[in-house]
């Protein structure tokens, strides 16, 4: 019998199997915490929840690319954008379907960075369009 079980037996407080094996659950429950230790710590349910979350993420194609284009005509012209399909987006820039890039077409892809999270990609694209972001791109992507 462990020290913890002995002290619990002396205090007439029941010790559950989870408490005796984990050693992390309190010996008694306060009035605020009415859940049994098994409900608070259940590795079976956590694993199932994690698998369910992964399945949802796998079904949702949330990959986003932040890309930087360089004009072939004027190498000082660059365009930064965000897309889910880089090849399709580059084709639309070169076919002059994009208003802001039609004057300096054709374009070549300088860099494309893939993000799993759309919000992170949008924040990085916004950063690249700032002055310090342009300096970062000039230093790292050219």
C-alpha cells in the first residue's frame, strides 16, 4: 500500500484507482470541484478528440501561400499576394486578368511560402507590404 493510500485510509477519504496510479489528483474534493478525477483526466477521450480535430483539419484545405512576384520587364517591380493555388494565380497575373499587375506583365515567381493557417499567412502578407517587410523581402528573397 502506498503512503498516499495509507494517509487516505486514516482520513477515511476514498481513493480512486485513478488517484492512486496517477498521483496527481487531490485526496478530497472541494465544494467548487464536483467532478470525479476520472472526468478531469481521461486519456481515452483526449485521444479521440485529437483524432477528430485532425480529421476536421484534413478535410478543410486551409493551406495558403504568400508569394512574391518579380516583373520580367522591370526587375525593380515586385508584387506580394496571398493565394491557395500559386500556379493558377501566377497564370492570372501573366494573362493580365489582375488589374494591379497587368502593366508590368509578364511576372516570374520569386518566392512562395506555404502556411497551414490562413490568419498567419494574411499577417505575413500584410507585414511584407510594410516598409520593414519590403526590406526583409529584399534582404532574404533576392
